C-alpha cells in the first residue's frame, strides 16, 4: 500500500451555521458569500489540518469538487463568475497542500454536474452529455497540474436539500453504460499521467444501484479496464459505514488496484461527539486484506458524511474536542500503513502511560456501540430490499432516535430473542461509571462520556419499549428522560440528538407485516424471480405513480435528507 488518503473539507465548514448540516460536500453556496477574512481563515485552517494529518502519516487529501472548478461556455454568467473565484482560491489551496506539505491532491466529482442553462443547451442526449463531462474533466486536469487525479462517484448525486445552482444528477444507469463511460474517460487520465479512482458506493438507484455488492454488476462495470492509473475504491462493507457488516468480498474478486474506505468521524454513531472506536475493525480488515491482491491503500473520511447537527471539525477543535476522531484516524493509519496494533498506534499518539487506560475506555465504548447502540440480533442479519443491503440499524439514524410503535413492530418481527437483547443492553450500560473515571484519569473530555451515558440511557429505555409489553409507566419514563436530556444538553450549548417519540399504535397486523417482509425482503444477495417480476419492476412503477400524491405523509428525514427514499425506486 502506498496511497493513504484523508478528506480535507473541514476548514470550509467554519462559520457555517445552518441547523442541520449536509456533510457530504463543501457548502459552496455558503462559500460563495465568503469575504477575504473568511478565505484567509480557511487557508490558515487548511495549514493546521495538513500539518497534523501529515504528522500522522497521510500522504494524500480529497477536496470537493470538479463541478465548482470547471468552467463551461454554457454556464450562466453568475455561475461562471463564482467558478472563476473558486478556481483562484482553490488553486492557492492546492499549492499550499502540495508544496508546503507534500500532499497528493484528489478532487471529488459526481456524474453528472448540471445547471439550468446546461440542461437547456444539451437536453438529455447521452452523447452530448458524455462529451460535456469529458470536457469538464480535461479542463480541470489541464488547468490544475498539481492534482493527482479525480475520485469519481456515479451512484449518488446531490441531496434533496442542496440549493446550489450547480446540481449533480445520476447519469449512468447500468453496468454496460458505466463501463463504456470509464473506457472513454481513462485515456484522458493516461495521457496526462493522472489517476482515476472509481467509488463503488451507490444508493440503490437504477440497475447500477447494486454495484457495491453484486459481483456480476461489478465485474461487467470493470471488464477490460486495466490501466495502471485506475483504482477501485470500496467501502469496507456492502452498505454504508455501519458495524456488524463483514468485509466486502469484492476486495478478493476485483483484480484491479483498489483502496478500502473507512470512516473516522462516524456519521451514524455520534460523528465525534463521543468515542466510537474503529481500532478493532481496522485490525480485522487489515488482517483479512493481507490475502487480497493489488491493495493500493486506504481512504479515511474524517469529516465527510451524513445529514446531522453534530459540528465537530476534525483536527480543528480547541480543548481536545475532536479527540475521538483523531484517535480513529491515528489507529487507521497506524494499522494499515505501519502494521501496528491499535494499542501501539494509541501509545504513539498519547504516550505509553496514558495509552492503556485510554484503550480501556475506547474498548468499553466499542462494547456499548455493539451491544446497546445496535441491536445485535437484528444487525447480524443479511437483509436486502430491491438493490440495497438494508442497514443493520433502524432505530437511530444520523442525529435522531426513533421511539415509536412502527419501529417496535419491525424489531419484534426480526429479533428472535428479545430477552437477550435486553440483557446485553443492560449489562453494557453498567460500563459508564468506569468510562467516566477513565476519562477523568486520562484528561479526556468527561462531558462527552456523560452525554454518551445520558443518550444511551434513552436508547436503553427505547429498547425496553421495543421488546417489553406496553406499559404506561415506561412511556412516562421515556417522556421524562427525553425532557431531562434536552434540559441537560440543550442545542444552544452543543448540538445533540433529536428524540422522536410517539406511542400511537401502528395499524399493521403482525400477519400482514410478516407477509410484507416475505414479499419485499430477501436474505440472499441474488434476486428471486419474485424480485424480477414485482420488487424491481412493478413496485418501482407503482411508487413513482403514487409517490407525488402521498409524499407529504412521509417523515421529513425520508423526503429531505440525502436523495430521499424515492432513489430506492428508480
């Protein structure tokens, strides 16, 4: 392995005060309003960030994105003006990162970035759109010689909340189109001595939506693509950055050069608000990947990912507030680059005297994540809906805990041993007093552990609600615990979880739920005849017909976050 990438978008979020933040990309609309003071602050933060990550051992960074640095004759005048400013500022950032810190620079890009004027000028002609994108790529690679290459995402586009006049949309719909698209693009990279990294991440839209886990789709997409400057980038599991997912077997089936994606600022596990340690996962993945050919390195996301209110900026916080993120980045680079154990990596970062107690705290936190944050019996199940592997967690999503009858019914259906789930959660919760003591002894943020304790106490009450018969006293305890949590951790002090409570009955009979699960959910990767006839075809058509009429009845987070639930039905 020789490529150790980390994302560098944190400095661009300083002063971004939106209530719930889309962390998937630099907020360019906000950035367009920046004055010289803000640009200088970004430059200072970028130097601070780069100094720390190079000290840890990273040798490459990612920045967003091609769409905002690539001019085109069809662009609206105001967009062209903004792009000119971004090009000037980012050109300087590239120079700082490369010349002062020796870092390789990769630019992210979605396929396809569009503006209203581009849409009007090109329409939907695939040939014109392909040439348009190729011209954008060539322009950026030619103008910014310091770029090492591009990181290409073809399976997700801008979220529904994005109000940028430059918006990306899904362009490639199947493996054959994607293969042809890459085959046409790669010579431009070879000609310029640049690298193209293809991410296999998708959100399940269109036939290409199973690229991350379906071996035939992946094989057809990569067929004949052999240049040495082509790299395949894969998340460690067959879904997003969750626990309990085994290492994606595609690492052993793809013969092209490849990198593994890890997440240090865990978007589904507090985003750095409390310890969510990845050390044991890193050790396991590195051990397994020793048998995989052509591993080129790893890519760590330390800021990117999620729609939530958590605001900690990796490597840029005062008073150690980003310590849980930095511990994860240190362990990842220590394990994958230097072959160290997680314990040795922590010792190098914090010193031999503190390391054993810090590791003890982190391993306790890891136990709590596995035993209480997740419901193990559900998380270990392999479940698929249409082209996506269902996440191993339903009741907590980004910054929200859902305590309602619908979640209760679904979990009761899938969890065969609710008593065990309750026992495991209760036992894990007993670790908090020792964790708080260890935080005090090692000088780590005690209030982070206290917040973790208070929030996980709510999860424990939720688990009792999910798996015990309904009890008015328990519903009262949950209501009071939510009130105490909001009083202890108000949004004005620091961004915390939203707790969505409703005890209204979910009008779905157990037999109907069981029938629906058998119809829609499968436990194997391969598609059933039923899927080809109904789930992948007719169901998508029905959803597209009736969804516009009923969209407002859906929870807001399903409609507004990311690409929305409709992406699953494309």
